[in-house]
C-alpha cells in the first residue's frame, strides 16, 4: 500500500533513529504534532542480539532474536503508550520491520528480552524458528551460503546477507510468524512498515505476507478498511539484476538515487549544477513519485553503510544539508522522509569511518534520553535535524503547498535556482560563490511575507527576513553566498 495514512494536512515523516519510545511519545506531543509532521519511522522494536564487540553497535538491532517488543528503545508497554499518544497527536508510527533474517550465523546467547538463541543450531525458541525455517544448500546455490553475485537474483534472495541467517519466506509457517508479528503491531495502532532488506526477499513472498495483514485499527483513528503503509527498502542504483520496480505492486520503494544524485549536485561534483534539477525525479530516471520514498540520507549511508557513497549529505555539512532538505521538501516528488540522527566522533582511515558502528548516546549501553534546551535544540548527543528551523519550517511548507504544481522555474544556468508551488509557496537557493541578485516571479499574491528559512512568523511580525512580493507577483531578491543559509522560502501561511 502506497498511502502513508497520514492524518489530514500532513505530508512528511521523520526517522527518529534509535530514540526511546518514551522520548518519541513526548516528541509527538510537544513538537511533531504541533509542527505538522505526519509520522515517525522508529527503530526495530523487536528483541535483538546483544553485541558486545564492538560495544552495543546500532546495527545489533538488525539482528532479530524474537518478536518480543523489548529493546533498548523500551518495552511493550512503553511502545504501546507511544503509539497511542502519537496517534492522538496526529502523528503516525511506522515500524522498521526486520523480516529477511535473524542474527548473524555464529552468534548465540540471550537477546534484549533475555530469550536464548543459538544461530549455529539455527534455533530461536522464542519465536520459535528451527533449522527448517531457513534457506540452506537446497535453496541457496553458493558454496559459502552467502550472497556472492548480485547479478544472480536467486543468490540475492536465498543466500545470506552479511552472514545473517536467512529466513525462508517461501514457507507458510515463516510467513505466518512474520505476519503475526506485524499484525500485533497493527493491533497496537501502527500505520505501516519500512521493510528492511526487501531486495533480499522475493516480491511474491512479500505479497503473501502482506496479504495476511489486518486492516489498520479503527480504535486508533484509522478509517475503516485502511491498509498498512509499506515502504520496501531496495537499494537499486540501476546496475543490478533486481530492480525496485519489481516491488511496486506491494507498496513504495526507497529511491536511493534521490539523495545520492542530489549530494553530487549540491557538492558540484561531476560538473553537476543546481540548474540541472528542474526536472528532478522521474525526469532523472527515478521511480514514479507515487511509488517512491525520497530522502537526503538514511541511517546507513550517513555513516558509509548501504549505498550512496561519499557524496551523501548529512548534518556534518549543515549548510548544504539544509539547502538539499529545503529543495526536497519544496519539490513535488515522492513521499519525503527527514533523518534525525545522533552525533558520533568519526575516525576516518583510508576513506572509511572506523567508528561507523557506534551506537546511540548511552551510559553502559542504556540509551540516554533526548533532552531539549530552551532554544529548542537537543542535548545528550542527539542531533535532532528535524528540529532545525530551516527543516521543520519546510515540512510545514510542504503541507501548505500540497496539491499545487511546480511553476515559475528560474535559474542562472549555474547554481542559483528558484521556483514556485502554484500560488502557495516559493523557494530560492543560491549555491553559487557569489551573490544572487535578480527579480523573479513568485506566483504569490502581493504583500509582505516572512522568510521561513531565516525566521518564524510570530503574530504579525517575522523574526527573520521580510520579503515583499510586488503587485505583479515578482520579488526583488538578493541573497549573499556568505549567509548562514543562502536561500529564501515564503508561503501562504507566512504572509504578514
Ligand atoms: C539493511 N537494509 O537492507 C539495513 O538498513 C542495514 O542497516 C542492515 O545492516 C542490513 N540491511 C541487515 O539488516 C546492518 C549493518 C551491518 C550489520 C547488520 C547486522 O550495516 O554492518 O552486520 O546490520 O547487524 C554486522 C557486521 C557484519 C556481520 C553481521 C553478522 O557489520 O560484518 O557479518 O553483523 O554478524
Ligand atoms: Ca533472503
């Protein structure tokens, strides 16, 4: 299903990576709800392996032990309370569902809920799964049991990804266990799923699992017969045997080229220029917007995992990052997801980060709370990009301009661009090494507007720049390249 089931007037989601459920509940009530966010992608809520070497990496949560809802983000009652409170605040919850595999193939011990498991015996009694529930030499054609050739779809689906024990979703028993887990979450009020490692499951098996899912919970405010939202994580850069389009029938697909190409454009690598993105999206060979999820970075590629490479923009290059986020949120393409990260010290050696495993801010493995400073930024190592004014105000912009098309494209043939969204909104970006100075059509009614990049509209005044749209709908813009944020955004709800 492609529709995120947002409540009315909301059009973007945020990934609160590694946040605790108690903090997400608070964030829905104090920030996300009031600021027009539609939903939250949460970290995997099911029991995972406890990895101690390295110490409690973020990626231990991608090694399931059972479907008990106990992790370092919280327990089942905290999860239940979070979903209820977020729904009440108008914010949906989407679960990162790890259903391709269980733990690494040689780990054993106890998971985050104390359940024992032994990967070498393919034994997960708390589900329970046993040896016959996994792919083996009869289904995976490689000697090693691992994926060796990404041009062979059978290997990619039936062999082990990164040495993770690969479930056989061809078996009805496995399908039912997975569906039971997802249905439990639906019963608690979640609105849908990000399906991890979707490329590594057969689209028909995925469909068989999704067909077993219940409708969304009417008690939690969903309309009758609403189906769970699905975004399938498929890394498809166009050079493998498997394409994301094989999965469109099941739901949306992650569009990894979106953030990768946009990173190159804003960094001006390979002679890329902002003026080239006037047909960004389908015009660049990406998936149709109504079947895709767009994002600038995700939890993998912001630390060199997954796909996208070194040009991915993250909070570390804040100026470019905010410009790219503003473009994405203003641009009429796809469903948009904003990343919200925690800080870690990088240790780059030979182009890769030796610290790419570091888990969330913690004390002895217990995740620290997200604290909020009086100015609205976050403490304890939480980056909270979604709270950066330039980003949260563009989430609001996207809500305001929903339903309009892109009009009045303007560029200087290089790295200065501007465009409107019908008569509702206007964005200009200067990524040049010199000032932008031009008179540009905005499509907006004449009047004074608050620039939501440099400030907020408070009452009838603006804490940032005031922008005047003249009688003919044009604006006389001058944006210095040395500004903290060399861009301007105005919209109908920011009229003074
Ligand atoms: C994903 N999408 O398809 C996730 O977005 C990604 O974060 C997951 O990998 C991956 N699929 C499997 O769910 C992450 C880390 C891996 C990590 C894995 C399992 O990127 O580095 O593998 O989670 O924890 C780790 C080690 C490997 C080892 C493996 C098994 O890094 O060296 O082979 O565990 O022991
Ligand atoms: Ca698989």
